[in-house]
C-alpha cells in the first residue's frame, strides 16, 4: 500500500506535468487560423501527449503511461499513470472554454489502486486534485459535493453526443429539470465533487477509463459516489480499451434515483 508520503510525492509531478501540457496547448492554439478543425484537434492531442511524456522523463518518474493518445514505459515503469492529455478536444478547438488535462497514478492496473489524481482546466489553470484517503481539493481548499436534493431540483450533466441513443436516459431527461451537456467528463466529475453539479451521466458505452480515472478518484475522495457499469463503487480496468457506463452523483439518494430511472428504461 502506498504511504502518505509517497502519495504526496506524486502531486508536484502531476502538477508540473499538467502545467507543461497547458503551456504547450496555449502555443498550439496560436496556429488555429491556419488549420482546419480536424488538423487542429490532432495537433492539440499530439502536443499534449508529447508534453506529458517529456515531463515525466524530465521529472524522473517511473511509470507505465496509459494515455488516450498512446502508451509508453518511462523509467522502470513502477506505477501506472492514466492520462487523457486533452479531455474536451472539440471544445478546445472550437473555442468553447471547457477542456482539461486529466492525470491519475495507480499502484495497480485498476481504478481501485489509484493513489493520486489531478485535473487541470486548460483555460483557467484551475486545479482539482485528490490523494487516496486524504481528501480532495480545488486549488488549496477542500471540496465536497452538494447536499441532498430531489432529482427535479438537481443540476445534472448528461452526455448524449456522437449519436448516442436517448432511450437509456429518457427517464432522467423527463424527471430532471436542470440538464447540461458540457463536453468534458473530467471537469464534469470535478464539478460534481465540488458541489457545482449534482450529477453526471454518460451511458453511451464509449467513455474511456483514461477520461475519468482522475475525476472518479477526486469525486470519491470529496465524498461523492459513482456507478460503473451498474455497480455502485465498482472497479475498472485501466487500459485504453476499457469503456464504461457511468453515473456519478453527490450522494447515495440521488444516485439511487438516477439508477432506478435508467433500469426502468432498460427493463
């Protein structure tokens, strides 16, 4: 088991890595006028991936890097580092100010082994982070989810993009009066963790472990709750191939209401 000192040692590594990603992204965005949308998205992803690999090598990290953009063994590969270099690439390329870099460190190739996580807003530089068993923070302040409220009053993020069928979430859409679709899972989870959103739902079956590993640790350490593929508090293999259905919420009452609506539609 990771010691508290070992977990804390990862925080400055993740922070410097994320800062380097943000710097590289800001430079790449200067080329926006000369590139079409797809070219810019490819450039942003490639530059962010390069920044992560270069930073980890410079900092002497010993990790197996599992990233949405590729894999690499750095140093001795002692730990697992799960990364989405840019979560919300389309937002970033089009100028929608909601995108992040997401980094999590795990002792094992499963989410249950995660010991530290960090999500940085690529626009503002705001940082959400967590260490296993020690809590979660936005900047230097502890964060916690919002208090209990009925679904009708809850602010809920639902991802139905990329041609996803509506049937699984029709019950939620009918019952929840305050819906949003933000386009960045990592930041959406951090907003649930910090009490801005009450829940985040993605039942498309396409979201990756790399998208959410850091956000789920942050949510759990803040005091929130999540369901992976229908299992509350479920575990997840940390590979580029891993996909999941996700329901995340501020507390048990709300997640039970959401899962009940989802199951009714799937019955």
